[in-house]
C-alpha cells in the first residue's frame, strides 16, 4: 500500500504490484515505523539503498521484517526515498502476514526529520509505536529488549559505542535522560550510544509529531529527526527508560568502515547467537 501525504510525498513513485504487500488492517498493540529514505552518500555505494545491504542471504530490510514479525508486530510503515523502486520490489514476497505501508518522500537534500513528519507518527492508532533507523544490523534480542521494557516509553543505549563525534549520545543521571546529542553538554552519571530504536506511547509520539511539524514548518527540512526527539526524551512526564543493550551485537552502517566491521565482526556474531552456538 502506498500512502501519499501532502507535499512531503513524491507522487511520481508507484509501487509495482503493491497489493501483494498489503493485508487487511489488523488490530494490534504495536506498530513499527522504519526510516529508510536516505541515500547513504557517506557509504560510497551508489545505486544501493542501505536498507537493501545484504548480510548472508538477507537484506537489512528483510531482517527488520523478520525480527518484527517474531515479536508480534503486524503493521509496519516504511518511509522510502532514494532508490525507492528497488525497495518496493524487494518488499514483494517479504510481507507475509504483516500489513506494510510504504511512504515515498521527496528525499533530495532533506534530513531525516522530513521522513519523520511524513510518517505522521502522532496519528498512528496503536498502544505502542516502534521508531527505527533502517541502517542497523542487529541481533533480534535487541528489539526484544525494547518491546519488553516495563516503561511505555523506552530507548536503547550501548555504553561501549559512544566514541568520537559521530555517534548520538544518550546521557543519563539516575534513571533520567538528561541529554541526547552528538556533542552533549550534560554527560550525566553515564552515557552511551543510541542504537536508533525507540518505543513510544501515545503521548510521547503525539508530542514528537507536533514538534517535528513545527520544526519543518520553520524551514528545518534538512534537520535530523533527533532534533525533534530530544525534547520528547527530556520531557520528564514521559518517563523514558534507557534500556541497556551493551554486549549485544549491533552496528549502525554509515561509513565504509562500518560496513566492513558489520561484515567481519557483527554479522558473524548475529549468526552465531541465532544458531545457538553462543550465549547472549
């Protein structure tokens, strides 16, 4: 199913045989939103969207769908832009019992905030919404850690990953998130790298949608979605829980070095733990 949303959407894109990726609307308590519109210029792989990077016999996108299906998610929105037709084609046959809604956006010279607003996250009818970056290779236990959080709102953090200027840092004092930046001013008692996966209850995602729309209306179409997410995470009324996934295998793939590390280090660990040859 292709959903067109105001001026944010690229109406020139049509999904081949989209009905094959569509199921009747289902009642479920969890709905996932995957942001997959970026070109990944820093990776240096023209013509291949990062969501379709393959590890073993499966793409990142296929792995996302498989992991979400395993935890019982039956509705997924995928925001696409760069090489959207390739993603459409890859989805055919992948959906199974999951209702997939594809949202193609005008992605050129846009930040991920544009994709967030196009997803209209505040209006989704679900108890829980999972917001996810598409360019992450991870073991399924990571997403299970997120959905099993006792808090209605949660964010995944790895204490071993926050090295250098590139990772987005999540900073915590006590059990409260005090900063969320690549260059935070308040490091709290401890900090780690955000995995890029978030669990959002109704109030938190309504605020996120409103802030995102405000920033976009003010000319922020090149901003990243973290600009809208930060005040939501720091809003004490939402009581976001930082869920620690330190030690579980995962990697966000932004640069060529990330891809090499994913292939040589992270993917073997993911496969090893999945096959039961190593413990988590």
